[in-house]
């Protein structure tokens, strides 16, 4: 496969959460340079940056809360000042949370999740799109989840459907600029810190009776960002071992 990612600039939000770090390394293997962002700079972020650097990537790390517009604007400006362009956005917004009945969810809990996952996704996408329009090339890839399709607790389902809707809206509006937008909505993934992966436990009757791996998701993200995937947009890939068929 011709990924065409060598020398491309990839911005990864929440690069230490869920699949962000492993996916960043997948891009580094293809020769991309990285800006890794996280709401809290910690050892895991620096570890991911070190591993990517050892693969030959230039890596910059930035502390950024995606729900804070000022921090998002500063993040994008940092990427442009360091690299001069933004080719790929890996939007990794999901906040691990306990499944709760709708009547047990406080407004503060609802607002925190929506601020990080929906408002954060909106603000980051909105901030990178002008540069991608100027370049007349861009890839936006968001991580979502199966709750947006098969349902789960109301808060998680609403948020994950919001990510799907945002993705498809961007795909429709910005395709004329050679910008694609897609999302990856996995089932249970090993060691991913998902919101509540036991909602999707592997069963003996599943076509593939196991959980997925972060490396398998990283492969899909790299594929969607590649030159060869230029005709794929507005899609939601559902790697779930056959647990759910659309």
C-alpha cells in the first residue's frame, strides 16, 4: 500500500488516552512527523514521543485541553510554527466513564463528557480546517465507539453519535477541498481504557471471539490517512470482530 505519509504532519489529540499513543507510532513508522497533545503532559506522553523519535520522526508535545478554545488555537499555531502545515488530524476524544442510568447522571457529568468529546472535537476540527483548505489536502480521522450504533447508556450513546455526525458533516462540506473525514468505532480493545469495554465482552459465538488490539486500530487509521484512501470519506469503520454488523 502506498501510504504517502512520509514527511506528512500528523496532529494527535489526547495522545496518551485509549489508542492515541499506539496510533501515533503507526504514523511514525510511515515516516510522518508528529505533534502529540494531551490535557495533562505526563510520562506516557513523553514515552510515546521518545518512541516515535527513535523511529526517526520529529516530535513536538503540547499540553492542551480540547474543550478550551484558547488552548486549541495555541495548539494549532504551535503545529504551524514548528512544521508549517497540518496534513492529518487524529481526533481521539473519548473520555473513559462509568455507564450510568440516565436518571443518575448529573448535569456536571453530562457537561464534562460533552465538553471534552463533542465540543472538543468541534473546536479541534474547526481550528485545523482552514490550514487544510489552504493546502487543498487533509485527512481527519476520529475515534468513536459502537455505542453510537448499537446503543449503550444514554450519555455515551449521545456523545458517540455526535462524533459520527460531526465527521459526516465535515466530509460533506469539505470534500471539494480534497479533505476527507472518517471515524473508527471499535468494539472492545485490549488495554485501551475504554469507557466500559465490558459492554462488549468477547463471546464464544462471536465470529472472532476475542478483543481487538490497539495496533489493529492504528493500521486502520494509517490506511484512512493514506494517499490510496483519497476516495473514502464520511465513513465509519466498525472493527469489532463481527460483534455488530451494519
